[in-house]
């Protein structure tokens, strides 16, 4: 920024809104990660209009900017790595409304998670996402990172609780997106995008009534392996706790030295929390206690009173602070694996740690496979720093090799950008860049985050081999590639269950014959199914073995149901998708983990796209141990061809070859 830029920006804002002093800038040059980035100015807007003014100014002059909440980010996502303006949203801190009848709270992005929880508690309600930093982190930051927390095992991560967002887009336009919008589902794309696609200025959040009863069980195990094996047994028994956390001996010792939580001196500890009616919570707690003893727990405690439960949780919540007392710096990794691969992940992490001469404290959101090795170190020691960073990267790579992801809830930021090549193909990375480019053509919105620089793919690609397509899917991909080479428009018919009539002259793309269950991971509670499978037949097959999709009765095929967004709640069970893009290449989006913030949520974006973005090959869905009765779904909404949906189309299908009449 030039001096004139700073003077002009200052003149466009109310007095006291722009900071440029050296000490002021230094205070905003870091977050919870190890990277630093000095901004050239810090803006402190008080409302959406002032946010819009700053973003529009930066877009006009091609000045980079980064939005920031409380600065608790653990991946370097909220530092100004390329200078420019740091846009602090701390002053947008109002809880605008709480509607207990509609179960909705409307808040500004600077509201601290704890402040919202305290406000909701007055009416007997709560907001489910509870990241470990909930006492200081903001709702805006939680949305930017798609934060999770212990309760997300049962209730889902942030994206599952966002009903609508108001955001300032990179061109300065203020736009509202909703889960109820006709597709493509742009709102889901903004959640977890780390401020690279827009700056949230208001959020409509789903809230829940406080449960009638909560019980917490603590169990001490002779090994981490025994503890994580017990986790799988608990889920397999049909018990879905609202939280299921694990700590190893090193973590317990560190916590006890800091807070005296009263944890047993065993090799591992599980914290399991159930909620529901008094009868169901007691029943599930009894089942958990029995399973813990079967898997070798030497000490099992149960607590129901609020004070007793809080005492058990204080140790887990204070683990990061306890580790921070050991050295000036703490690296917190955030890999995630399918739940049934946790024992192997623990073994690999220990091997890596031994090889590099480090001793991490291991914490797990064990119920959803999210692993947090906390490594205390001193960045002033270059050799130690190099060992720690190398070990952390190897741990993430191991998680990817085991079918997982680089990040379950902390995001990519600057820390994991290059590691994105291990997880995503060059075609998927290009798709992500095209999405970024279509939303932010000037590249001003939080540049240098999430995506690796172009040109490095030749140096290494995904560490997992691509899953082979079925014969029918491979033929279909070949047909799309041939049509694309000719510039011939295509009609995505699928199995014909929901597709609209196509105009003459379009090549028809059919998914008939793509009707197999490709992977049913009963230990992980996931299923991967081809697009041509009948939804009703799939549900019957799953139910015959005690697995369920919590959907209303939906006719047609899986591909048709997803492409038409036949019911908005589909998004909560959609974990991954393979999509034949307009050039015939296949994009593998998401996967078999319930938490994944390594890249843009392009799978949910496809919901309601009516075949305009690609041909759905298959989808990976989260399963449940019990069914629920839901009212019938209404008719799906017509396709939306609004300006931001058109930008999505440009990213996926620049030549408008797939179902082109939607964007005529």
C-alpha cells in the first residue's frame, strides 16, 4: 500500500477505524500458528457497510486483505501473509436476535462463541459447535474454519448449524445466501473457505433446546489402542455420545501438572458424554461403562451434576494451555482419519515421533477420528524447530495415506498449503483455483491461503491412488471427454428420475447401470454408492443391517436426489462425491471422514445444481444407528441462475456444455 492508499482509506472510514502505528500492526501480525505476517493497516469496522467499503476499496486498488476474528487460528489463516489490510471484525459483536420458536439465532461475526452460549442458556438453549477455543474464538472465525469441537460427533460441525449467511463478496457486494436457496448451494461453499471467497457479516444459526439430562463418563485404559478400540465398540453398540474424547498419558500428566483435574494415571483416558432424556442418558452411560470395563478400563467414573461434569471436562479444555506452559511454542496438528483407522494412525504417529526425537501430547476427538498431536517446542532452536515441523508434516501425510484428510477443523491456512497436493489431484486443485478466481478475480481476498502455488504438481501428487471407476462410469467419462473436445452440448439425464426435458441436439448422459454399493464401512458408519442406485432400495438394504439415512421418503436415484437437492437436509449426511467434470476428468471431492476442511466444500456446492456442474458418479454418505420419522419433503426448488451461481458455473464449465439451457 502506498501512503496515498492509506490516506484515502482512512478518509473513507469513521475516525478511529484505521490503525497504522507500528505497535498496533505488530499486535495483529500473528495468530495461534507459527507464521507471521505484518499488515500495512488494520481496519476496525463497526458494521457491514464499513466492511463493504474496505473490501470494495481493496478490490478497486488490488490491495490484499484478510478478515480476522479473535486471532485464535491454528493454521496461519488469519495473518496478513502478503501485507495489505487486516480487517478485524471484533467490533461486529452483537447478538441481533434469538428466536426460540424457530430455533434460530442471528449474530454478527465478532460474537464470541461463549457469549452466544451464555445468552442462549438463559432460555434453555445452546449452539452445538463448541471448539476448544470457544471461550475466545468468534462465530465468524468458526464459520471461516468450519469449526467442530467435542459435540460435533453427535450434532455435526459448524456448516450443519448455519442456516444463512450475509457476506461481503470480494467485489464489495453485500449478498445473503441461505441453505433454502435453490442450488448450486453457494452458502456451503463460503463455510470453511477461510475468508478467501467472502467476509461474513451476519449469520443465522440453528440453536437447540438444552437436553433434559447429561451424563459424563471418564474411563482410564492401559493403552491408547485399548481406548480407541473401545471407541469403535461404543459406536458399534448404537450409542452415539455427544462427545467422545481421548487423551494419552503424556497429555494427562501435562494437564495434571497444570490444573489438577484428578485424571487417573493410566496410559489413556476417555471422556464420554451422553445426553437425552434421563432414562436414555442413564441407559447409554451404563452401556458405556460396561464396554469400558470390557476393553480393560481400570477406573471408570460417572458424573451427572453440572459441577461434577465440568470438573471432568476442565482437564480436556485446558490441555492446550497446559502444553503451552512447557515451551514458548506449541504446534497443534489436525489430521483426521476414518474412525476405524485410529489405532493405525496412533501407531504411525508414535513411529514418526520417535524417529524425530519428539514427544507429542496426543488428544483426539476420538468419535470422529480427529487427531491433535500437541508438540511443545522453542522456535528459537532451529534444529528443534525443523524436527517438529518435519514430524508434523509426516503425521498429516500418514493421515491422508490412511484414507483421511489434512485437517478436520483447523483449516489449511499457510501451514498446510503444499500438503494439499498429497490429498487432491491436480484437476481438483485446478477446480479450486477456478472457484477462487471466479469469486475473486483480483486475488485480493486472503491471498496465499489454502491453495498451493501453481506449477508444483509435477513434484508429487496424491499419496493415495485414485479409486477406479466402474466400467459404466468410465464409459460415461469417455463420452463426456469426446463431447467436450467437439464442443457439443450435453444433457445430464442420469437415470431419468428427476431430469428435465433436454432440447434437441444435446448428447444424453445416462447413469443407468451405475447402481452398485461400492464401499460399506460399517465400522466407520459410511457408505459409498453409485449415482444410479434407487434411494428407497438403498435405505431398505441399510436398514436390514441396522444402518439408517435420516432422510424423509425420497423417490428416484441417489444422483437425482442430490442433483435436484430434493431435501435441504441431505447436506448433513453428504461427506464426499465423485463428479465427472465438463472436460471428462473426474473430481474426487471430500471422502470418508465426517470432518474435513482441506479445501472448498465443492461436494455440497453441487447440491441443487441440476447437472450443470458435472455428472455425479457416486457419493459417500454418513450413516446412523437409528432411524427418525420425518415429514414428507416438498418439491425441489427450481434451479437458480443468479450472478454468483453463474460464477460457480464458470469455474466448473466455462463453455456451458452441461445442461446449457439452464444458463441460456
